[in-house]
C-alpha cells in the first residue's frame, strides 16, 4: 500500500507540473521583466533575489518596484505589498479543506507555494475530483512555478545589468500589471473590483507619500467583497 501510494504521489507531482506548463510559458517572461526592473530600480543582485524568493508574487513585487521608482517611503512600499497579498488569505481558506490531513508544518510549507496560477489550477482540479493525491499535485505545480519564476528573475537580473542606460523600462510595470490582471477578470465581482480599484487609484494619484495605489487597492478589495456577497446570493 505504501509503495503504491508513493508511486501515485510521484505521478501526481509530475501531473501538477505538466498541467501548469501553459501558464509557465507566460510566467517566465514576466519574471524576466521583474528582474530587469529590479536592476533599473537600483536593487543589488542579493536584494532582488531576496525579494523574489521572500515575496514570490508578481503583483506585489511589481507594485513595490513601482513605488520604489516613485521614491515612496518604505512604510508605503511594505504596506502595498501586504495589502495586495491579502488575496492569498482567501486562496488559502479555499484550499484548506483539501489539506486537512496534512500536519501544521506541512500546511505552512504548502502555503508558501500558493500563488495565483498554482491556486487556480489546483482548485479547479480538486473541485472536479481530478486527483486523490492532492498535496502531491499541488506541490508539483508549485515547485514548477517557483523554479520557473526564480529562473526568469535571475535571467532578468543578469540581463538587466547590461541594458543600455538610454533604454527606459518604466513602461514594463504598467504592462506587467495588465498581463497579470486581465486573466483574473473573469466574473462580475472581479471586474467590479478591478474597475473600482483602478479608478480610485487614478483619482488618488496625487495623495502624499504615494498612497494612491494603496487607497485604490483597498477600494478594489471592498468592492470585490461586496460584489461577491451580493452576486453569490
């Protein structure tokens, strides 16, 4: 029984990585852009690597780099990253019932791999009963995503160091936000949150300490939560 389950777990690990492949094709260039932008922002290679490994989420990294470029205070930069990553709490709550047989330490480790693409693939597979070895499948997808993201970031870091000074890459972050956000605007609460957050951020752009992004993010969260409750009943 143990050998059979181990074989099944390895099979599901490989299946998770394989099923995430289409998303990884688009994830790699995004990571490269993050790496290049980190260099353009003035981060050292160790700092950029720490940011990529420690934060490990494109939206938060992009927002924090944008605020760094705008010379925002460290408090605002950190607050923006925390607020944007609050969505991961909802992801974790949604996945928790599928991992209730795992120990606390195992669930903490699994949480580190919980990013948008891994969550979307895993929850869709679990809800459709696509695998019995859920943790192995999730880890397979998560490890594949992590390796591709860190590899892309390293490519960007080393390439970014030889980008000519006259090549302005400030346009990359807005385009990156579009690439990351458009795929998740797939229902009314998400669209409402996106429109509200973007609109408020634009109107609040003149706030001191570059607080416009944080205010816009909070507005988007509130509209999204309200919409989810209203349209799900």
